[in-house]
């Protein structure tokens, strides 16, 4: 739960996805006294379990297939430290600061529920990373669901691994010295609780949701510009027939399109020219609206995940009668399935955008100069930009294959079902990146195409404002510069903000 200050998020009950996204963007994260008290109370339970020698997974036993190997009390500190060392086997490129911040925020949220049993000092250490812009270097790949990402974060907490402090790379111990905090010496269960649960998938999901929420708006805007440039039949977006489809997403998209296209002289002049438009134009509310509906469902799943305890084992009871439960709350099936679904939805929006780009550049289906070129033949215009969109749509199709179905067997058969939630989140983020580029191409092509319409007509007020915003950053294209630079500029300077 966050307070009303967008620059500060307070953990009291459970965070929501937008709170985690705010922290990813730089908001400060604090814990309420109630959350502090829950953490302290849970730690007393772990201390009682250790004192009484109650068997507890990862506290006084090994982990995975080693769960029946007893770890004596003198070695329980070593177990916590060794778990971080052995699980830090991520590979590939390093996550960005926003993604790392989101994972840390989701981890703090999970530990604050009061069922993990770490000391308050452990949570404070994670908070210090956010507070002082000390970002552990976390490899993107190598996770079948969780563990590796948090292992690399945990390494820095104990003075190992590597981090970037205000953007400067340094070893973990130097990073802690730079922000003025000592290295942790982990106690029983703390190594496992730092690793366990779904914070990596949940944190990445929150970043993805934040970006997708903005891009859904831009998808509608880009589609409206293309629709007007291609002189579509606006009657297909009227509220009465759209309402028959019974979809909050369709209603929202239809309303936005009508708002953007209201008063368009071009659409008024083209009314009745065709019985109906091709589906890439006529079905904009249906495809974009379906994606919005999937977004809403996924956001609800992520919010539930943030309310959930995803550690194993969890501790309960009282210090006099401590209880420990081994279960499967760390298995991230729900979020993996939700992210797989959202990945397909976002990929579908990108695919429809590419189809609209083709209709803008294809001289066989429009009355515009071939490929929107200033001098077709000498100039190729947007011919190859459409190729780029096709390539990214194809990549999205590969990335959108359900990660939750990948399965696999690990830890000597003890962990014989894997949900691959973190790869699902990583794939979703890459699909989002591709959608950003595809929408940038569509915006540029739609603006170019409108400027090539005979007679120099005026846009609707809503689309005209977007056309001017694009042209504030990129001028009309005449094959006089690398088109990739224009695409990158629109993606960075236009799509990064709300329309």
C-alpha cells in the first residue's frame, strides 16, 4: 500500500504493481512500523525453531534434494552464506537499474509479510540499495523461476558480487563502503529467504505493466493516425455497435479513437467510400481492447502475487509454540501463466501495427506514393522500415511461446516441475521493447503518409496534436538521413512519455 506522495512508497500491508513500478522509477521505499513489527516477530519464531532444533527446510537442513541432510547449529550461518554463493549462477547481460530496483522492492514486500523470519537488518540492507542507488549487477538469464536473480542481489548484501553505485561499477565490498553500510553476516534461514519466492518475476512484471500501460495508449494513437491517413470508415467505431461486444477494453479503445478522430475533415470526406475497412483498421478496438482486458487480468494476478507469501518454509505460531510449514508457495505458476498470456496480447498488438504499416507503404492497397518515398525509385522511403517491423513481429512470435510449458527437472528430481516465471517476464519485456520500435515506425509512417495526401488536408484536432509532437522531433523523410535514427528518436523522446 502506498501513500499519496508519488516520490515515496510505504510498505504497510502489501504493495500493488504500480507501487513497485514507482520504486523502479526512483521513488523512495519505506516500511511502516507495522511492517517492521511483523518482521521482528517472525524472526523470533525462527530463533525459537533454531533453539529447539525443530526440523525446518533450509534452516537446519540442506535444500533441494539435500532437504533431508541435517545441518548442525554451528553450520547454519555457513549454510546461509553458501546458498548465496552457489545459487549466484546467472548469465547473460545485466538487468537495468529499473528492473533491479523493482526486484528489490518486491523482495522487501515479500519479507515484510512477516512469515519469512529474516532480521530487520536484512530488509534494511535491501532498502539501503534503493536509497543510495547501489544496484547489484544481476544477470538476466539462467533462472527457471526464481533463485539466481536474488542470489546476485544477496551477494552484494554480504559484501560479495558486484554493483554499480550511482552508475559506477565496483566490487560488492567497495559498493557497501561507498554507501556507508557494513556487510551482513547472515543468520539461520536468511540466505534461503533472500533467494526464495517470486520477487524477481513479480518485480519484472511490474516494470512491464508500467511500460505496457503507456504503450496501449500509444497503440491507440498510432492506429488513429494511420486510420485517418488511410481514410477509414469511422462508423465502425461508433459506440452503439461496439458496446454489443461486451468488453471494457473495446469500449475504452473505441472511446479513445472517437476522441482522437473527432471532426476529421478527411474522414468526413471519405465516409461511405467503402462498405468496410480491412481488419487491421476495422478491428483496432477489438484487438487493442482484448489486449487491455488481458492487461487488467494480469495486473490483478500481479497484485495478488504481491499480497501473497511466496517463501518456503514459512513460520507461524508463537515463540513458545513455533510452527514451520514446508509447502510450495514459491512455485510461480500463477504469474507465469499470466505473463505468458500478456506476452501474446502485446505481441498481437505489435503484429496489427505492422499490418497497418504495410497498408501505409504498400502501393497495391493505397493511393499514396509507393513506400511513402519522396521520389519513388530514387528513394525507397519506408520500404525497409516495414521489413524491420516484420522482423520484430517474427521475433515476438518466438518470444511469446508459453514459458510456463517448458517444464524440466532439477535438483536430482526433487524439483520436477518448473514454471519458468522469470523467463516469461524477461520475454515479455523484450516483446515490449519490440512494440516500442514498431509503434515508432507506425507513427512516422502515418505522419509521412498524411503529408503526402493530395490537397494538403488538415487532421482532426486530436491526431493533429500528435502529428505536431512527432514533427517537433523528426522532420519529413526524404532518404536524406539514416531512418533508424528517426525511429530511435521517436521511441526515446515521444513514446517514453504518455500521449
